DNA sequence: ATTGGTTCCTGCTGGC
DNA sequence: TGCCAGCAGGAACCAA
C-alpha cells in the first residue's frame, strides 16, 4: 500500500533510471486506471526528455523537457518496475498497464493489480491548480509542517484524530499504516477527537509523524503484499511496525514489562482497521 | 460545511 | 478439498 515512504522510495528508483533520458515510446495497454488515461499520453511524451522527478504527498511528478508534468499515483497496488538496458525482459504480466521505453534502452512498467492508480498530464505551470493536488495539506516532512500548523488544521474537527490524519487536506501523504504508527509513537488514542490535539500533543504528533516517515524511507518503505522498489527489491520497514497488523501482540513498550500481556487492539474507524496500544495511547 | 458511508478493483484468506 | 463471502485500502463521490 504505497504511502509517502513507498512513493518516495519509488521516486528515487525512477529518478536514477529516467533523469535526463528521452522517452522513446509510451504504451498505454488499458484505456483507464482509476480514471481514463489521457488519450494522447503516448504522443505527448514520445521523444521528450525527463528533466526530473518530484513528489507531492503520494503523487509522483515527472518533469518533461517541454514544460509538461506527468502525474503518477500508485493507488493501492501500483508499482513502477525498472528493467535496465541490456538486462532481462520477462514477459509482460497481467496488470502491466503502461510501458515506458527510453532512448537508452531502459524499460519501465507500471503494474497495478487493483487499478486504483492514476496518471495525468499537465502543464508545469498548472501543477498547483490540478484538482488532485490543489487541496492537499502540507508536506509532513517539509519545513512548513509543525505543531502549531497541525493544531490549527485540526481546530474544530470533531472526527477522530485517526480519520483526520487520513484526510489528505489536513496533512498530505499519510495512509493507514503510518497513521497508526505515528499515533502510537505520540501516545495518542486513535479515537481522540481531532480538535483536542493542540499544543504539546500536536507537537508530539508532528514529531512522531516525521520520525516514522523518515525511518520508513530509510528502510526503503514497507512491503506487505504488493509494494516493491523500482529494482524489484523489498522494503523492510514492516519489520519495525510497533502496532500495525499486530493485533493481540505486545507493543514495544509493553514488551519491556515482563508481566504485561497482549496490549495491541484492533478497531474499525471509517471502514479501516486501526491498531493501537490500549495501555499507552490516550 | 463537515463527516460518514459507498464505490471502484482484484487477489487472498478463512470458514463451512 | 473446494467454493465463496468477506476483507484489504486511496480517495473521489454522494448523502445526510
């Protein structure tokens, strides 16, 4: 499930393969992912050079030399797989939906089993106006994200803090896994009403979010079912989860206590599983 | 306006 | 052993 760390890991892998390369051909093998692909995707990209790759929240923004930007979202199960020039080319798989070929002989395949991903093309000077990007909240790893900023954005929100953090308009890039982990590290109950996260609590939560994202990026993201690096390698942050997917186990802090028993509980909030420590999170 | 529920899609899992 | 309902989840969309 690509969240910010998985998208960032993908960005780094793609950048190494694509920066400065000419896109010789682009082949869309399906008419639509989550949304219809631009019908002229191939013709607008073919023959153009990739100037760089940025990331905004969970979106990849591939800069093209003529002032276009290719937006890519990995959705739930999207993967970008790089096949270097001169290397092996296994047969296309069932859900290889978009194929990029570079002038240097590198091939990149966008594979997305559940087809919740998206691609779009836009002018570079219109990126901020794009409907998918326009309303996004601050980048959690950016300088503009801090305790007072988060507190202000949570003001008046009666929804649980867990749900608020999944809302990309509050802060952009978190998904179910890293929200659970961040709330654990901030000692905050996922059920706590969002507007009560102010002052020191908001500061703690910001630090927890930044720390867990940094650590996950350093570990190459988390590979649960679908996620792989661009070179096919697995991320390994899933081994460092404190609570996610660990129902009825002991959390790292409770595990220090010989008398403690399973403290991690699961509940469902707005249709998604939340994992938390019933002893430490308030 | 805010918030909760539904939907898209496919593959895996658990229960019978 | 085999089948199928249920679940997983990002985010747009709809409804209250």
